[in-house]
C-alpha cells in the first residue's frame, strides 16, 4: 500500500510539472502578445493533456480510464473551440 501511494504522488507531481511548465510558457507568450485568451485556451488544453498523461501512466481499469479520457477530451476540445473562436 505504501509503494502505491508513493507512485500516485509521483504521477501527480509529474502531471503538475507538465501543466505548470506549459502555463508558464503561455504566460510568457501572453506578456509579449498581450492576448490573455491564450491562458484560457492553455487551461483547457492542459486539462486534456493531463487526462491523456494519466490515462497512460495511471492505475485502474483500462475501459473506465478510456471512457474518462474520451469524455474529458471531447469536453476540452469543445470548450477550447468556443474560447478560440
């Protein structure tokens, strides 16, 4: 049980680092372009990216993970399309 908790913490930490670095890059890009919509789009796409990452490295039943991956990415692409337009 203790090994599993360390693994979950490591997976969550890597996911946090991925989104943090992406948002930091988008924030720097926003300072140059003065377009705050990039940050909104980055938040939505970051969530989709995290879902894909957790699908491949996370623990659990693969069919349930696939269903969650599908639902989150459909939602994220729809919201990202609305924000982008």
